[in-house]
C-alpha cells in the first residue's frame, strides 16, 4: 500500500476493512463503529474495543455450534458403526 493510499484517520482505517456483502453481522459491526467515530468516539483503542467485543461474542457462538456439530458427528459415527455391524452380521448369516 503506498503512502498516498494508506488510511490516515481512524475512520479511514475502519472504512478500509473489506467486509463481504453477505456478512451482515460483520457489516453491522463496521457500520456501528463508523457511527461511533462520527459521533466523536474516534480513539483507536476505543475502536479496537468496539470491534473486539462483538468478535468475542461471535467466537462464543461459533464454539457452541462447533461443539454441537462434534457431538452430532460422534453420534453419526456410532450409528454408522452399528449399521455396519448389523450388515456384517446379516451377511455372515446369509
């Protein structure tokens, strides 16, 4: 990034964050931070705090979701093993 195109203000830094259109939560966080900056809350440490809080909450939700997926995957593996044993027993009797 050249010196001319480098962001110089806190708002320019936040505006430079590339957020996919489909990422509504991330876009909302970015938008809310820009509103806070417009209202005078442009201290970089405060902006970092405003960004990190929602990220921590999102990470918590992600951890719970992954945990549930892992439990579901373990249950599916057990069920597959049961079905494979039943098929093997059936084939052994045939």
